[in-house]
């Protein structure tokens, strides 16, 4: 099962750059970039921190699908 996300769209709609989001959730901008590109799936903890910071349900950011 693969994970899709719309993190980049949500981040840019809120006028956040990768560095600001990363700092707010205790991560690094390279990790945010890799998640946005789909090169890396976030850990459950990181996904929950992102959702909490953006004040959105996890499902609004990350979606599971069968490729």
C-alpha cells in the first residue's frame, strides 16, 4: 500500500515554507521536501505532528491507496 499526500498544496496555501513547517514540528526541511515529493513516508508520530500543526485531520493530508 502506498501513501499519497497533499502536504505541499496545504503548506503553500498557508504561506509556509518548508523551513518554517519543519521548525514548527521539530523536523528538518529535507524531510519535508522528501515527504512532499513522495520519496519518503512520514512516521506516524511525524504525520500526527504535521496534522496537529496544520489543525487538520490526518486523512486530509495523507491518503493510502493501492498502486
